C-alpha cells in the first residue's frame, strides 16, 4: 500500500471532530424537542383562548405570531416540511450542515477538510441563534401570554 499524497489530520484531531459532531447532534435533538413542546403549548393556548367568550383580537394575533415564529425556527432547523415531503431541494439547514460534516468524515481517518469544518462552524452559529430565539419565546413570550390568558379567564394550559 502506498503512502497518500495528502497529509491527513492526526487521529486525535479526527476524534475531536467526531466528538464535536456528536455534541451538536445532541444539541439539535434537545432543540427539536423543545421546539415541538413550545409549538404544542402554543396550539393548546390557542384552543384555551377559543374556549373563552372573548372576541378575536390581540391575544389571538400574539399566539398566531408566536406560532409563526416557532414554525420559522423549525424550518431553519429541519427545512421546509412541504419540500421535504415531496423530496424538493431545501435551503441549507442546521441539520443539513451537520450532515455534510458528519458524512464527510464518516469512516475516514483522513480527517475533516476545510469544507467540513466550515459546515460544522456555520451549523454551530445558526443553532446558537436559533436557540437564542427559542429561549426568548419559551422564557419570556409564552409566560407573558399565559398570564394574559389567565386574566381573560381562559382555561389553564400545562
């Protein structure tokens, strides 16, 4: 067997990159779960509001806007669900960027290329921004509107 022309990364560097990929994949799973839980809660809050005698207005709009924000975050993480369903090409997502990095070094001892490292770096930045937006929704917006709904006499949503 001949020695390769290109110098690969050290085994330690390859292992570190694999661990980074596993780390971000775990964070993506946690983010996805939190997004789904928030989305379910907002839908339940919409139903609770419908059970009041309050005419449609500002609370409905706030819940609708929040639901749209969550759908946008889901799309940034997973891609457009309509396009996914029919196999249409999506814009790059956090998950697709991590997949590029993971598939490129899977079963390889050469190590990550600059493209793999760049893809993982972009995914990290996008996930951080996405999580910051999700945190605002789950820690500020949802509790605020829960109090508003309670004041309007809507059933409590858990």
